[in-house]
């Protein structure tokens, strides 16, 4: 090649989902042992019929093919602000909202707005792989909060305080967490907010999976009179309304972050896709009961998965779980997590992700995205894990 490629991009980790999918590429699975795909976090059900009908009508409109305001459709910004006030409390205005093309883009925009090459961002380990990929591509140093399995996968405030330097621009948390499923208690999130405020850095919390927990509010940060000085919330409509392919998410923050994020958004995409914004607005205004019904279904799957590990004799240990994910310790001490995950795909037709995809010191763990499957499909998980104790055992 005659020209060099950006070394930050070349050296960033490869897309993990694509690698995992390659393990089953071209394979045909027998009827008596079909693939149990627990790899990527995608809803197992389609969008609501009423939404699909609404969008089918909207796509005929000329305005659907046009740009929106950079920060999003005003009605959607207003509706999301109102919905977040209902779920979290506090005071949120439409001006505090920017609509993005998915939550991954929301993260990228927020980071670009507050940090530059050479700065540091604190991520909790195990991290969401796309977060670290973006930091590496931008020349921003990721600083990892140690994994605390002894605290039910909830990060330690003391550990975070010890990592803050003059170069630190933000602490990034995900709750409910991806990959561990851990739901961070509201008082813990409030303490992280206080730490960030005192340290004059941002606290970024990705709440993509907030709609699949039992209790509200997820935290009380929006009640703080100075939340806009410190807090940035990231959110996705992909899971709650089953819109993964539409790519629509959001940033909520103070006016300074929204102003800067709008400038970044204009250069990246001008605006989020109009049809996706229409879908999100329809969902917020019309699908409260549909969302509640789907939440019940996800919680039933969570309960079922918890019981599998509580009652089975698989030797796999459940470390934490919640929303979409279970984080599991595998019993094969002599094998890497990738070896175990690949062999589970090959020998037991279970596709899950190895802990190594989510950072260092995760070789003992696997991520199971149980929301991908129905309870009926999950009913084979226990027996297949038990079978793996023999099929994956050293010869």
C-alpha cells in the first residue's frame, strides 16, 4: 500500500462480535442440537406492530427523507426529557438532550467533546469493547478500574479515586452493566457522581439497559442541583423498542456538553436518521405497556438463568447477572476464555463471548447474553454446560 493507515486504528482491538460469529460461519446445526446464540445483545422479538405501521406511513412523507435539526427532532428531545424525569426525577429540559445514531455514537460524541489525544478516561473492567476501541483510535489513554467480583461486579469508589490524575477527563460506568449484568446501586452511582464533581471531571453513565430492571429510579443524580456540571447520561432506544438496526440513541447533559456534542454531531452525521427518530418518538409516546410486557419477559429469563446456575451441577459459577447479561466463571483453569468459548461453539453449539474480549484478567469468565433467547431455548443450556465438562475436558 502506498500510504500509511492511522496506527491508532490499526492497533485498536478487532471487532469482537465479528470474530465470534466467524466461529460458526458456514456451519449447519442439527435439529436435535440447534445453535444457542448467546453472543450479541439483541432483542429476540420484533418491534411493536403499531410502531411498524406508524413508520410505514411516515416513510411516504417527504419530511421523513429530510434532515432534522442537528440535535434531533424537537418533539423527541422534549419527550425523552419528560420520560427521564418520570423514571429518574429531577429537572431535565429538551435543551439537555441530543439524539444520536445509536448509543455507540453517543459515547464517541461525548468523548470527543470532552477529551483529546493524551488525555485519560477511566473505564470499569471488564469494559464494553467498543468503548476502549474508540479511546484507542483517538489516542486517549484508557485507565482501568479493577474488576471487583468480591463486590458483585460493582466497581470500588476508592479504586476510582486512586486512579484520577491531572489528565483524567471522565469516569465511564455502565449500569446495568455490559458485560457483567451488574446493576449498580443508586447510592454507589451518587458517590461516583460526588467524586467526579469534586475532581472536576465528567461522570458518564451508559444506561442502555435501564428499562429492564425492576426498581426505579436507577439513580438520583438528576436530583442534584449541579448535575449539569458533571453528569452525562448515554441511552439507547435499540433494546427498549427492539430497534437495533435503526441506530438511535441519546446524550443528556449540561448545556456546555450538548453544545459541543452538537458541533461534533454536525461533522459526523449532521443528524440521526429521521425514520429512527420517528420510531423513538412513537415508542416513548405510545408503547409504555408494550415495554412493560417485554420487561416482564426479560426478567423471567433472568430468573430462569439465575436458577440454572443456582441449582445445576455444571461447575460454572454465576458471578453477576441482570438486564441482558450473565457473567460466568468457567471451570477450565488450564484453558483461556477464548479457548473455552470456541470449544463451546464447536462441541456444544453454544455461542457466547469470552471474558478476554472485555479486557485483561478476564480469562476465567464468559459473557452470556440470555436476552437473545426464549426460556424454551434456554432450557437446553444447563444440560449443554454439564455436557461440556466432558467434551471440553483435556484428553
